[in-house]
C-alpha cells in the first residue's frame, strides 16, 4: 500500500495504488499464494498455495533472503520414498482405505494420483473427507491443537483434500460432473472450496526461473484460534473472516517472505498501513498482525459491510469472494478451520506447480 494513502477515509485508493490489499501484499511467493498479480494487484500469499495451487503469493521479485530449499520447502511436489512407504494408498483411486481389521484408514501418500473419472473422483473425495473428519475429531477431542502441529493423519488427509480441490478448480467440466455424484452437503462444500481456489488462481501469474521463498511452521492451531478470537472481541470482526484472510494471504503464517511491493508479516501489511493501524505492535507477530487486520477491516466497514472492508484490503472482487467463501465454510463447521490450517503452500511456476511445505519434502 502506498504510504501516502493510509488515512481511513481513503482506503480504496491506498490499496489500489499499492497493487494489493490494504497493507498487505501477497508475499512474493506462491502457495497459498499468488504469484505475480495481473493489473497491478498484489499477490496473495495464500495464493501461493493457490498460485501455487494457487493459494498464496508468489513472484520472481521480492523473494525472501532464505531459499525454500534451505528449509526443505523448495523441493518439487514429490514425496520421499519413506513417506510413500508410510502412507499407502489404494492404487485404483488414491482414496484412503481401511486396513485389514476395518479400523484405521490407510493414509494417502502426499502425491498419490488424483482420479480423473468423475465417479471415481467423487468416491475418492467422499472417502477422504470422511476420514479427515474422523481424524480431526480425534485430534481436537483427544489431542492438543494448542500444543504443536497436527497429527500425521490430519496432515496427509488435508493435503489430499486440497489437491483434489485444486485439480477440480482447473477442470470445470470434471468438477460439474463430480458435484453431481456427491451427497448434497459435500457437493456444496466442494463448490465453495473449488470456486474460492479458482478465483484466487485467476489472480496469479506463474513465476519464471529460480525463485527463493521463506516459509516456516505456523503457530499451533489452538493458539492461533485464541489470537483470532481475541481480535474478534476487540474489534467485532468475525474470527472466521480474519482466519480466511490469513489463510489466503500466507496460509496461516507459513509464508514469511515479503511481497514484491514490500508487504510484510502474516497478514501482509505495507509499512505505511501498519503505522496507521498496527497500534505499535510488531508487524511479524501473529497476534499483533491479527489485531491490526481487525482494526483495519473495522475502520473500512466490517462487520456491517464485509465486502467493502475486504475490497479495501485487496482491490479484487475475486479475492473478496474467495475470502467470504472460506469464511462461510468455517462458520458452518469449525472443523473446516482445522482442515484449512493443514493445507500447504504451493507456488505456480512456468514449469508447473511446486509445493513448498508439508509431508514428503
């Protein structure tokens, strides 16, 4: 965001000039994020995953000082032999299968093939989501979401779900035929996610050549949820909307490189916007960044008019729609927050998508 336009009265021009959201500009890398925005829009970090997946921000410029490779994030989207051995899949569909005792599911390998036939794909997605729901319930009921990273079943199943939605986002005809073969509730969930991803992909531009991206593990999901709810209590901005913005911008803080325009931190603030709304906090601190984002969104219209506030954050209707679709999913079922938390960062390159985080790297 242009530092000369940080006053509350002019949020639109501020972001439009910076080519991105209100103080946020997608970190210059793909994953959750975009990779190079068209029409002067900023890349969304989350598009990196997107762009990449395209959900994150990506770009050949403004890369972080640390390369993804140095952190185990620069590998191509391929699983290690060990990971493949530990996470077996059905050879026909890649769908999580039950073991011989009929108890625990056989987990999908990080890069197991995605079925292209709509009927098989619908079966695979339904099985994956059912197993992911059970794994998430086990984690939140018997585990400790505030004490560390998610257990392996949740991570692998969430990645499988993410990869299926990414595939459907790029194959609209297959997507339509797949929806018709899903139960009504699951079909609606799939449509929301696929539409959101497709919107974010429309903002991404593939990066060329070598690029360096800085990524890191996010705060534990339970701790992050506490930060989100704290920001909601202070400014009245729904935590699900804040979570959706953070998810799209940096995949919950995984992307740490500044954007090509200089936006920084887990919520991608430009320095001038941070000065106006950061309340003296640390732009890189997750709790401070969420409070600043809630402050900014409240000042630009939320919760009365989320569309206006989100458009001020990032001048793109596709971005606004994607954020609201993801937020709706989290409002409908809090398990969707935990599932999104385990989606990984991707970067879109001229040679194909590259996953920067997650199992097998």
